[in-house]
């Protein structure tokens, strides 16, 4: 597994140089041999890294010319891309503190409502709807409308951005039992009015989500790289030449 993932380290290093401006949009990347010498890895590793960068839309490979950096800074500031990773991290920050505050201010009425949403989640009926209600109730329990509005806004992004919706779709149908367990821990901390425990339980919930997103993203990227590598191998394979000579 370590060997399979080695090229990702190279991808990160090259992307960092692109993001820093060292490799500007439109410029040609250094030749393969230079990357081999710089990063002390094999040529196949560098080739896999370049393929991954091409799949991620960071570079364009022009046959006979070289590898060129693409310009990904074309979107207007008011239409910034928000990845599922960014959103989940932000939700963890906001909802972790919301849970800590709610533990102090929560009412018996909201605790009862939270227990009802837990029962609905356990029944397996409209689980996602109950999950959303669970988080909204905690935000409401803070008695702070700014917190509630902020968290509702984050959930709006979660349900309206296609890239985020698709990323969450890959993981939300997995780990149902784990999700229930995490929600029970959050509710337990709220019922005991333990702010620290509520914050920690909420962070653990989102930490699992982030890790699941990374696993799903890596699996998808590896599949794309594998497909691209297979296509490239087929293009330059000598099998058809050898077969032609033998006929």
C-alpha cells in the first residue's frame, strides 16, 4: 500500500509549487528526469503523479510538447468552489462549539425532541431528515440566532452544491450504526450538560466523516489513475506490433 501511495506525495509537492506560483498557469513543468532527481523516486512514480495531476485538472499533457499547468483560478469570488472537505471541517468547528454552548442552555423540551429524532434514525425511516433535524435542534438550543443561522447556511451548502451532495452521497449510506452511536454520545453529553464532552463528541462525529470522505476520494482517484494508466499502456504497448509480425 505504501508503494501504491508514493506518487500522491509527489502530487502534493507539485501542487504546492503550482499553488505558490512557482509553476504559473500556462508554463511547462520541468522534464521527468528533473523530478526524478529532485524527489529521489522512480520514473514510473513521476508518471503516475503526472497522470493524477491531469485527472485532477491541474495540468495538461501535450504529446511531443510537455506537461503544462492549467489555470484553475477562473471563477469569480462570489462563486467560490467549496469542497466537501472544507465544508465538513467548517461544520465541525461551528457545530462543535454549538454543542458545547447548547450543553449549558439546552431545555428539557429540546432534549425530548432530540430523543424523538434519535428514535426516527434508529427506525431507519427518513434517516437523513432526522439527522438534519438533530443538528438544527442543537443549534436552536444555543438560544443564539446567529449560531442557528450560520449552521443552517452550512447545511444549505451541503444540500445545494452538486459536488458536495455527490461526495456525501458516497459515505452517508455507510456506517449507519456508527452514526447512531456518535449521535447517542452527543445527546448523552447534552443531557448531562457537559460542554467539553458535547464538543468532543461532535468533533469525533465529524472526524469520521472527514476520514470517510478522504477514503472515498482516494478510492475514486486511484480508479481514475488506474484507468488512465491502462489506456496509456495500451496506446504504447508493442503487443499489437508483435502480433502483427507473427501473422
